[in-house]
C-alpha cells in the first residue's frame, strides 16, 4: 500500500508490507494515501481512493491500518545510484523482513535530475529530505501504521546505504528523536570522488569524510554493515573507510566482509540477513 509523502507528487512514497498474520483484511482499491504537513510541522495522512478495508479512517480523518500490533518495522532504502530505484533491493528485502515478523516499508525517494549533488550540502539534498519526511511520518503515525516507533530499523543498499548513513550521522537534520533503533548498510556507496563507483566528484557527500554530528543518539546508533570484496560497482574500500570512520567516532558497529557477492543482488548469499537478524535480536 502506497503512502505519498507530498501532496501533488506521486513519485515519492513509502510502500507498506506486513506479515501475513498481522493484518485482518486486505486493502481494497489502490489504498493509497497522501502525507501532508500541517503548519506546526506535524504529519497527517489524507486517504486517497478506496480505503474501506485494512486502512480505516479515524475520527480525525487520519487513516489507520487494521493491524494487530504494534510490530517492529524496517524502512528500506533501495539503491540505484540516485538515478533509479532498484527493484532487487525493494520487495525481496521487504519479504525477508515480513517473514521475520516486521512491518516493512520501502521508500521511493527522489532520483534522476532531482537528486543532483548540489553545493548547499546534504541538508538540501532531495533524497535526504524524503528520508527525513518518511521517518517523521512513521514516528508521528506509528499507531496508525501498527508499528512500535522505538523498534524501527533503517536498511539501506548501495546509494540507499549512503543516504541512510549520511542522514543518521551528518547532523544535517534535527532527527535525534526519530533515529532508528539500528542501521543496516549493504554495500553502501561512499559518495566521494574516489569511492562512489562512478568517478565523479561529490564534495561534502563522502560518508567517510563528511563532518559527523556530536549528538549522543547518533554516536550510539548500532550499525551493521556488510560488503563483498569483489563488488564490481562500489569498491569494497568504501566500506573499509566507513568502518574506520565509525570506529574513530565511537559508533558501535559490526562489519562483515564476504569474499564474493554481486552488487544489487543482496541475496546472492543470504547469510548476511541471518546474521543481521541475530544481531538485531541481541540489541
């Protein structure tokens, strides 16, 4: 089910998926919603289309999922080099999380010409604003989505991993009260001139070199990261540098290196996901 983040835009949204045992009904129609920001900055959801089944309208007009919760949740940011949204890191990943008992949300963030790396820095980067809006949406409407806001995991892949790491650690957003419980980074794109895999300079966007926030919530954010040494698209060295930076910053993290893997095929070897679930259970 789609929930649009901005009124008048249908290219930026989150797609929600739930464990089969969690919902009582299936959504009819397109079941889509629009996320609107009120004057005070808080979030409201406006129903769009037929929401007569598992999306039930509350008295204040805010729709709520008919979910037996609250559930832990995963917000998934697929890769695609900020040119496209990759499909292999969306639904296949959400299926793994729902099988594990999570509500899963796939973020469709701004890509293409709207996702240019500009001189203003990460705080004005459109995909970062989209991620910030999505996390705000999930936190402020957690009851309606049937999730526990204290149990949200943020999972990013390639460019999505770059996006998630920068959003959590850069301090470009006042996000301390809505940081995830944990961060999972899969072969994250470095974002710098020698680590993006694209060879083009992106000053101020290198997640291993950009200034990090001193906020204790970010400094203590548990982070799980993995990368294959023979990745042909994003150099393994990008994750080595990021791991070294997290170590220097005192961020608690686990870094797993695999000898073989295929970029944008995260389940070439599902071992990492099993390890990530065990790691999450230990937190």
